[in-house]
C-alpha cells in the first residue's frame, strides 16, 4: 500500500517533517527543492501524488502546477498545494489553478494521510 509521492519544497525543516510522516505510513517520497527540479522529477518518476509548496524560490507552485497539468503523462496525477499563507476561503482559487486540494502549513499528519487516502484510492487499491 505504498504510494510514491513527489514533494516539491524548498524549506528543509518542512521537507524533513513531511518525509518523516510519509515514511511512518510506508509511503515513498521523492524530493525536489525547487520548481524546475520538481517538474523534471515528476516527468521522470511519474509519482502517484505531488505535494507542492506555493512559495518556492525559483518558480512558484502555481507555475509548477500549470506546467505539470499541460503534460499528458501527468494530467491524472493528484496535485496538492501546501502553504502557510492560505485560508479555507482560498480553496476555490487553488482548485481553479489546477490543484486537487491544499494543505495549510504546518501540515498535520492526520490531514496529510486523509488527503492521500482520498486522492490516491486507485493506487492504494492496486497495490
């Protein structure tokens, strides 16, 4: 029941926290510390789910999701925004921008696992 998750995050502390949570639940994580590296890894690795920080140093998370959504190989992959600067009222904006969901930071383990379960049901059922 392992899900392959790409996490695009430029903050080492946030990366470490999410990595620990994912490993505790048996999921594998692919890590990128900027948007361009994340796009390249997504194309090469074809993950089951992508987590993207909105505030990246290179290109922001909105540009990353826009580029990923134009690629036929990745159009089916659920993409979740992670940000410290969002409120529940921003949900519609994230969805309209191409994300499937968003998680406020700091990311809680309970919410992360719930989101993975909801968005990756086919991958979980096929493993």
